[in-house]
C-alpha cells in the first residue's frame, strides 16, 4: 500500500540555527537525494508527553529538525502519546512551546500518535489475517522465560498456533473490553530463534485501561512503541527516521513491519550515538521526584535541566542551538561535560550582555572628601567587545546598535557608596589586591580611593569604611566595583549553581558517582512506555549540591530601571544576570545569575583535595615529608638534563621545568624520541603537570605521540587536540581512539582553506573594502565566517596567515 502524504511538501520556515556538521547521516541523505530515492527529506522528532522537554532532548531535536532544514526538507513534531497513564495535554503543550522557543518551526506539521489509533488497529488486524501476528495468553513471566536468552533459542507459546480466525476474534474482543488488563497481548510472529532478541515475537498491543487525555476511554488496548512508531513514520511520509543508538536492534522490527505491510515508498531508520550530560539527570521520573520532594521549586526552577527552567534562568535559544551544533553526530554514545554547555552560554552572553555594576553583599564606604554627588558616564561595553564588533557598533540594553562612544550610561558617584564585603580586609592575606587599611584601590570608572579607618560592631565585623578619593596620579594594585548607597536600587540576587555536585548522580554505586557517566545503551524512559511501577533508585538525591542556590540582598546601579525587563547583564566581577521573569517586580527587583564568569568547577575537578590544615605553622604533615623548595638555579645534573631535553625538541623554558620535576620526567620516559617529543613535553608541562603530581592522569606519554603527529599534520585543530588531551587524561583512553571514534579528525587542506577564504571574501565585498580602508577589527568577522564555512576544521594559525594575506593582496 502507499502511505498518503498528509500535506503539501512545504519546507518549514527558515531558521538561523548553526548547521549540522557533515556526518554519516548527511552523507546518506545526500546520496538518497542525488539518486532520486526521495523527492524531499522528511524527518520527525517524537517526544513522549510525560514530562517537560529537557536538555537531553536538545541534541536529538537539533539533528532531526536542522538536518531536514539544511536540505530544504520538512520536519515534524510528533507527540508519542500512546501511554494513557503518563501523557497529558499540559506536557504536550509545554513541549511544543519550548521547542518553538528553541527555534524550530514545524508549521502545520504537529502530529499526535493518538490521532492514528484506528489506523494502527486496522494494520494489526491485517497482520493477524496474514498469519503474521497472534494473540498470546501466557503471563508476562512465562513469556520472558519462553523467549530464551542469547544462548538458548525461544520456545513457542502454546497459543502461537492459533488460527487467524481465532486470533482475529480474540483481538476484537480485546478491543471490546471483554478481558482484564494483562489477560492477552498481540504478538508479531517473526523468529523465536533469532539472535536478535527483539525479533522473538515482540508484543504489538497490550490491554491497558485508563483515561487517555485525548481519546478518553474509547480504547482499552494500546499499541507498543515498536509497532506504532514505524507505522506513523510511514503514514506521515517520513523518509529518514533518526533515533538514538539504543534502538539499533529495534530496526529489525521496523523493517519487518514495512515489508509485511508493503509500504511504498517507505521510511528507513538510522541510529546515532546518544549524548549524555555530566552533572545532570534527564530521567523524567527522577525530575518529577525532585519536584515532589521539594528539592526544587517546580519544573521551571532555574536549576532544573528542563528547557522551561533554562528559559527562566535566562539562557537564550541561540546559546542552546550553538551547544547542540558543537556536540557532533557519530555512531557511538558519548558523555558531554556540562562545562561545554555552560561555555556555550557564556560565549553567547559575552557579546549580548552590557556591563553594569551590582553589589551583592554590601559594605558601606564613606568618601570623606567628596562634597557633592557627581554623575559619571561609563561605557556599557569593554574594549575587546568593541574591537571584535564586525560593523563597529555595539548594542544598548534595548538592542539598538550604536557607535561605541554612544553606548554609555549615567552612574551616580555619591559620598556614600557600597562595595562588596569581601573587597575590604582589615587583616589582608599575602597577595590581597583590594582595599586594606591605609591601602588604595581603584573604583571602576571613578578613580582611586585610600581607606583611612573603619568601624566595627560588637562582634568585630566591619560595618563602615572611611576613605579618601585620590587623584589619578595615585597608584593602586586592584580594581573593585561599587554602587551609590543613596541612589542604588535594592534587589534580591539568586546565585544559581549546578544542581548536583558529582558528574554521575545516577550512578548505581556511590563510589562511581565521581566518575564520568557513560550514556546508557538503552534508556527505558524515552519513547518506550515508561513503567511507573518500577522501583525508583533515590540515591541520586544524596548527590544534590547544597550550594546550588544562595540568595543575597544588595543593590544595583540605577540605570537598570530604564532597561527592558529581558535585558541580560554582566554584573562586573559577579557573572551574567537578568531579572527573574516570574518573581521580579518594578518595586521588588529579583535578579537570577544565569552563569558565572568563569568555570569554577573545572578548577575543583582538576586539583587534588586539599589536606587538612595543621595549626602548627612550621609543622610537617604526619606521615608526609615537607614539599621541597624549588631551587632558584639548576644543578649541573639538571643543566645536563635540559640540554638533553632541548636536543629532543623541548622548548628551553619547558625543559627547565621538567628538569626540576622528577614526576614529570618519569611521565616522559616512554615518549617517543622523534618529532612529536617537543609537543608532548609542552603538554606535560602546561596541561598535565597538576594532574600528574596528584596522580590523576591516566594517559601515557607514548599515547600522546600520535595526537601530536595529527596536530603537526593539521589533521586536527589545536582546540580538538586540547579537548581530546583532557578527555584522555581523565579516562585513560588513547587519544587516537577518541578521535577515530568521534570523527574528530579531518583537517583542512591548503586548497580547501583558500577556497573557503575566497568564498567568504567574495560574499562580503563591502566588509572587505572597509577592512582595506582601515577597519582592521573586521579580521575577527572574517575569521568567524571562514571557521563556520569550514565546519571549524581550519587551523587558527594557518587561517590567520592565509586570511591576512588574502585581505592585503
């Protein structure tokens, strides 16, 4: 039979998501289109509406939707709502709303699996009449026993030999509600001896009474995912059914159904590797548990991994799409560190968020020699952002783009100020560069002050600092931010952080929680009728981060009152913030921190746990020798070692560090003494030293040599090499294996690089003219364009040299 096309072949609205980098799926699609197999690509994304869309859905939806868009195709959103116990209209509406916010516009192509219940049932009867399906009446336990295992073939059920007439009668009576739940199931009659357990007569229908949110009580039998999903693909005219790797064995059922029901044209299923996310859970049952237990304040709590929560947090859809584009499509499962997502958010906000000042934990400062308030005109944007602006313009908080000199705001400087409490210390430690008694510090944009004296309360806590505003010829070692105490706007600040304190909160054993999680080969909770009766392992609750939310009260500069509520700011030295869209009001501002300025977790992950501090100042730790002081000069033996290392290719400075450190030298002993030695030595000193001294590095120097060779041959970029180096050091897996498995190789030839540069320059003649006229800042624009055109494969140094030469020719 021919599957009808449910609507005209119209492409979805153009979106501006980053492109899907070339991969095995795009190669298949290009081959199919060139060969005329399909006139148009049609894909679908089929979430189960049993919870809110979450970060685990991002990658799959990006691959499904953006792949179709790139090839002028059509994509569908499909609600897999065949489980009456879990699916709700609330979840279906929320998923659609959040995915549309993410940037996907499927137009009229929103479908529900429940729309086709009658058609599924008709196909079931057809299979029964063909002798390809039968009604089985054994218990679930007996059915599992009869299936056998990997070594023992299955045994036919005593009901497998029922005639088509008997099976059709029982199936119709199942639909009519004559039997209790679990009394019978409809099974496909395939192959009980197949090595693929999925083909050992899978269940197609089950009796399940319940109130379906769309169908009511019209049905008491419901199709299983392996039956419904291929049929709806064919009915909708899907061409490439993309799913994650756990469904690779299910593809045999998919193909069997297409053959038995004779769909022409027919869809094909293709599997890609799952992408897990460290420090995160995406199980809908566990997310529901967090909400019900009061560990979070609802599905939109900004600490939750739901898209609804990320929206409230202030993350933009552009940042999420950029993150999805970075992950890469491959045939293997992979865990992505949460820092990759967080850095995508930072990169997006860095060029979106104007800079203002806010004090989160205030300490009063009186400027004794400032007689009257002043009004300062301070820039919203730092020099580096202005320099990198492709058109020489920067944005005001309302989004208007203006020359940098116009992107300023008025900031009142008054005799009474507030600074951060941590920015004044009456007994400063060594190296402290902020305000101290008698010391100086620069107030951002306002000049240098000197602390003259301070007040304390009965507990000895500093309550006020008295300072003098000095001239510009004074010197200061540090810079701090501030806000007027009399004109600043009071606000509540919610400092959000990661919800879990370990990389693998779903680990079965607590000792595995600190290890990098491995994406499961099969996730029983995604699109496969999640079983709410299964015991829920609540150990993940023990790994909640007690510091995931900290609330303070402080002040923010008054310029924010004029700005739109949706403005995202960088509060200097504090992080990126915006007004909470739920709780903030004009008379009671609430700012939530979207992300910190830097990745504070990376430092915690890499450094060894600090030993308990000994109260005796000069005492060595029990059982440990005191760390030897680093000599200021090298011994003759060490100088000889430097000569040997530099002769092998190590840089002089790195050779001197290695010569002093037996741990690093020991690591390098198995490094090949060839052209790769210098690069391996550099990584040892600059990237691995701390981990080697702590005993945390699992890769060997010999394993690093092939990575150095790939980098030297420009088969991987510096960015990829550093990423693979970090992963290999943590996991012990050979870098070359990681690169091969994740398809990270594929440097750019000189010819391809020059062709990409020529294409970018010819597409932007006005900017080429502006660059040659003196706007050298446009070099950053051209670099970004070429990087995008080459899929990030261009070597930065080679790109800069070739691009500069082309622009100056």
